[in-house]
């Protein structure tokens, strides 16, 4: 299945990765090569074969409904990125993370 | 001292012939001397490291000793270690200081081992040459213009150049075994679920597995005793009784210690694509196994060739999901300039990820997107079952499977970096065991001449059935009792 530049842009948008026109062209070449490798699968008849998502066919364990994690919010917030757009402050305030305004 | 086994080092420490501080300082000095060139380590912290060594000495003085107490271990930079820079080889996490410990770090700390530093790796463990690291490539200690393999390339170079007593790695498609082959040491990828993934930065969660990288099978067994075991914080950790991985090593003195062992040779691992000089080394190793009493059985793993296409659907699919967490909001890289939230996501991810990681995220997003899911993702999962069934059939005829770990010796830096498909073929002999969840290891089996006349290490791969690590380690150990390939070290690094 041939990929187009439009496909690359669409997938990049879904993956939330900005691609420039020139990046998109270079990416198209590489991804086309990888997809032709993947296409080898289509020669295999897999009718009736149960898909295998995992090597161990285990069900999820249950545990008691009690708090097991300690609150590390302050520790975690030390790793917050800088706010950007000229600010050298960390993108945190009052125990929350700061992002651009999303609701008008 | 740098060539001593972990057991020997443990005995020297307990007899107080050396202190952990002296031993640790020896390796720190070697790192200072050789690492600027080899680039095996991303993060070093002498203060933290020596504090652990001092604590280990106090513990030894108090008589509270475990087998790895006081021994300096290099940790792949995929494992969170509290207070340590933990980057996963990516610009995305270049400033990330881990706020907690991975399970295996907790285990090593409890054993009294010393964390020597964080080792270089392909970005998010995606690569077979360590060339995708944001922190630069790693040199193969056997030939500085060649790659160490990947993704655990820093740990590999650190073990080969004796810049640590032993190291940890992770293996999603061959990232312990291929570098072990290219750098000439012993590496084990355990059964999926044997070692907890808690605190190990995720790439492809149904395939990722941590394991030891060390000079010998005995060293790997001692490392496994620390690393393996149930951890309820990893939902795929297997709840099995704790086992002693050294249990089979010391009880066979007879001339043919592997009498009756059935070794399967898959014909697909000896066909086109295998370097002829590598093939000769593997055949010589098999002959040595016959001398040890092993019986050779011809087997077939007919779907081996499909393992790479299947892997390059499933691993990128899982990666595209796992790596969606890097959004520039709570940690990791955030773009310096952006307009709105969408622009912040797009730019932060475009800047923070390298080219190979982006390629795999895009492939993964594509194969999971509407209209393609059945043709790619579901199809790959179906063939994954066929690949796993190949092994079920094979293990009806043999106890272990042997073959090459990698199709060639170490290749030159830059040689495959612009050709992802050629790079992916490096893992042709290792990927299928990850898909099946089986344990596999690579042990030094000799040296082969490269095209330009350089003698380079070759690894023999040993694949076992589920949970058969103790037997595999003994199969490797018996070979290491009658050969000395695993004791060789690169020239010029004494």
C-alpha cells in the first residue's frame, strides 16, 4: 500500500509531532521502506488463528482496594518543564501544572 | 581485579582483602581514563557512588553480607534511580531526575551493590548500534571505529572494557544479546515476566525485559538472583517462588557434564544472511558442546523470517502508545516557543524525540489507525502466535536451542544509520524469542575476521524454554569451564 505525503502529515498530526515539508518527504521514503518490510506478513494465511497479545496468557491480578502509593507530588513537580515563551519559571503553580489556556 | 568474577570479588570483599571503596574507586578511575573516548556512561555521580561503597563497607564490617554487597554495577539509563539523571538516551528526558527507584534498583540497593553510573543507550532503546542516543554513540572496545550494538550499547562497552564489574540491560528485540555478541561477553534476557518492569522506562511493554550483562554465566546467575522475583507493582510480573539461578552450576565434575542434553539447531539460523566467518565460529562452539556430551538435533523454526515484520508492527504500535505520555506538560522537554496547547504538544515532541523514535511512533500510529488495524496489528498478533508455536514444537525435540546471536560481527559506525531496514535485520535471530516471551542468552564463542581483517567477538545464542534460565546458565557455564573466550579483554585497555 503506497504511502503519500498526505498520509505522513495525517499520521504526524495523530501522533502530535510537527513535521516540516522537507521532514515529511524524508520520512515518506523511510516509512515506505519499513512498510514494504511489514508487507511480507500479507503472504501468510492466518485464518482462524487467535491473535497473541502477550506471551503469558494471564488474567489481571486483583488486589485489595486500599491506597498503596505515597504522595510524591512535590517530588514529581521538581521535574516540571520550564514555562517557555520567554519565561524561565517552571510550569507549575499551587501544586498544579500550567499549560496554555484551552477554554475561552 | 578488573577481570575478577563477581564471586571472586565477593570473596575478596568479605575477607577484607579489598574494600568496596577501593574497588569502586578502581572502576571510577578507569571510567575517568577511558569513558571520554568510549562514551559508555551518560551520568556519573562519584559522591553518590562512593557513599554507597562506604555503606557497603560498613555492612561488610558488621557481617551483614549478601553475594553482591560492595560490588559496583553499571545501570542502563532506562532504569529510574532516585536522585539520578535518568534520560533513556533521549533529549526528551535530558533533565529528568528520577523521583523513585525502579524495582531492580531497589533490589540492588537491598543487596548492598554500588550504583556506578547510568549507561548510554539507543534513544528509548530503539536501535541496534547505540547511534540513536541523544548523548552520542558508544565505541566498541574491541575496535573503536565500530558500534557496540544496541540498544544496551553503553552497558555492553562498560562490561567489555572493564568499566564496571557487571551491568544491567534491557532486551525488547535483542538489546542485551546482540551487544553481548558484538562486544564479547555474557548477556541474558530472562523469560518475560521474570524481572519486574516497575521503574523501567517503557518501549514495547509486551516485549521489554531486563537482564544481566556480565563477563560469565556464573556472574549472570548471581545478578539474576538479585534482579528476578515477583513484584506486585508490575502487572505482568510472574508470581513464582524465588529461585537460586546458580543452583545447577557447581554440581557436575564429570568429563561429560552435559551428557544427554539435547541441543536443537534451527536450520533457519544457519541460512543466507549469516556471515560465513561467524557461522564457522558457531559451528566450532557446537562441536565443543558435543565434546561436553550434548546431542545435536536438527530443528526448524519456519516463521523466523516473519519475526522482523511482526516486530516492526507490534513494537512501534506499543511504543506509539507508551510514548504518548511525553507531552511537555508534567516532565520532559517542553518547546521554548509555542502558541497554543496543540502547538506545544507538536513542537515539544518534534524537538524532544530523535529521528528513529519519531519514525517508530509514526509507524505505530499508522498501523493502529482506522482502516489499517486488522491488516497490520491484528495480522501481526496472529503471526506472533505462529512464531511462538514454532518454539513449542521445537522444544518437544530438544532442551535448548543454539545458533548465532547476530548475523555479523560489529559493523562500522555510520554504516547502517541511514538504512533502518538494514539495521532492523541485525535482530533476525533474537526478535522471535521476545515475541514468544522465551529466555535467550549470548555467550562469547570466539572471534571472526571482518572484511577489513579485524578480529572481532562472536556470540553463541542459547534459547531455553520458559523459566529454564538456571539450566541455560549451566549450559553456558560448562562451556566456559573448557573455553576461555569469556576471559578475553580488548587490547589497550589494561
